[in-house]
């Protein structure tokens, strides 16, 4: 596997001080793409924002996009090159990669949407002389999760075991195609953002759905370390990368961690520890009407978790998340209005007392 972050850091000092004039955002009908479009459209330094998606936005989302122009287009179609060329686009933000398959298709459809869409988009960027900046929303899932993981993944690290077919594998391939674009067009500043698992009151993710039920199945004998990213910080870092034009690969996540057991207790859920072999069965029964079931990589994440070193994000990209991991999780619990099965105030009180006792005995 291409060492996923290697070679990017040497470019990280190349900060393009000029603001983008015409920005194109893919995945504009998803949470991040839509709200990023709205933010960029409110920025007077940007002349024009083009929002692209294969489906039409809701009336509410279209209203939020303000002065942005919406173009209904599938990025797998060569038509996207015409949109970029005719719009004199100088900055492309690719936020369209999806982590779960649409109702009308399975894994093969998802891979085509993700990988083939990226190939066509980056080919269009390569041919467009006006494009000078590309921002790719990637994911921490490229690092995988296993018992052999380091305490902190750095951008130059890679998965400790081969990844199976799925969103993580797609994301590695997409990053590879993006770096291929940067090699062929060295005048383009490529920014790759590896976002930690996102959570928040408005964003629907596999993790937020997993933790929302009254009973949360967990892997017996494991307590995963979770690093989370608040949905508003995900938007904030995408906006920062779009405006800064700082090339490089950046891990993005909130400071601190939360253990899976802590997350379950703080949300007032009830943990149901089951053997790993039974977790898929339990989850399938619990979420029979959900978009997806747990795959191997998700099971590994629930067993081991994943934590990244975010020093480069803070020092080179110049972005510091407003929410810590614990604050992001608590905001998700409040925002979703989760009715506690166990009072989280009691849990926090017990945790504080246990910490105080441990400190006294440690003296």
C-alpha cells in the first residue's frame, strides 16, 4: 500500500495566501457538503460557489445554500468536466464519498459511486487549467483498527493489517487517485483531511445510530478507545482547508479520548457484552431496517477503536477543534434527546468519586 501520508508533509508549508474565487463542492445534498456550501456562500471573499450532487436538494437545504448555484450532476459522468471548465473553477472540495450503500444497491454500487466518481472528478480537475486547489474529505478509517495499532496514528502511518473491501478500502484508493492528480499537476495544492469518526446532534452516522439504542451490544473483553470529531468541527476544518490552500495530509479529530464503556454509560445506555462472533447477529436483529450491518472493519473498530496524532492539523493547517472528544459526545447525547436508561449524572458522579478515591490511595 502507498504509504498514505508520506511525501505530503514536505508540501505542507506551501500556503496559498490567495483566497479561492470559484469553489465547487461535491456531495452537496449530504450534511457536510450542504452545510459547507452554505458557509462558503456567506463568505464575501468567494465570488461563486457551485454545489454539485446527483440528487436535488430539499427546499430547506437549497434555501440554506443562499447564493450558491446548484448543478444536478453525477460526478461519474464526464459532464462534471464541463461544469468545472465552464465555471472557471479554481477550487474543488470533494465531500461526496459515502460510507454506506444506497437502498437501491449494495457494496458494488457503493464502490462505483465512491471510486469511479473520484476517478472521473480528478480527471476533470487535471484537464482544467483553472483548478489550483483540491480538498479531499477522507477518513481515519484508512488506518484500520487492530490489536497491533500504535497509541497514536500519524499521517505517515498505515493500517497494521490488510483492509477488506469496504469504505476504508475505497478511501485508500481515492486518496491514491488524488495523489496521482497532484503528481501530474504539481501546480495544484492537494489537501487530504482524514476525519475521525464524526458525531453530533444533527449528523446521522453509523456510530451515532449504533449508540442510540437503549441497549448497546459491545465486544466481550474489549473496551475500544474512541477519538471523535464534532460535526461542526468537521465543517470548520473543511472551510479552513478550502480557504487556506495548504497542501498535505492532515489527521483531524478532537483532543482526548473516550472509552466505549464510558460512552455507553454517559449516554445512559445499557451495555450488552457479547462475543465478537455474535455481535453481527445481534446487530442485524437490532437494526433490521437500517441501511447497513456491521462489516469486518466496523467490528474491529468497535473492538479496538482508533486514535490519531493531530499535531499537524494544529501546527501546519492552523485548525484547532472547538469540541474535545468528550464534549462532542455529550453534545450528541443532549442534541438527540436520548432518554437515559441509566441517569448519566449519576454515572459522572460515580466516575468522579472513583477518581478521587484512586487519587487518595495513590498518594
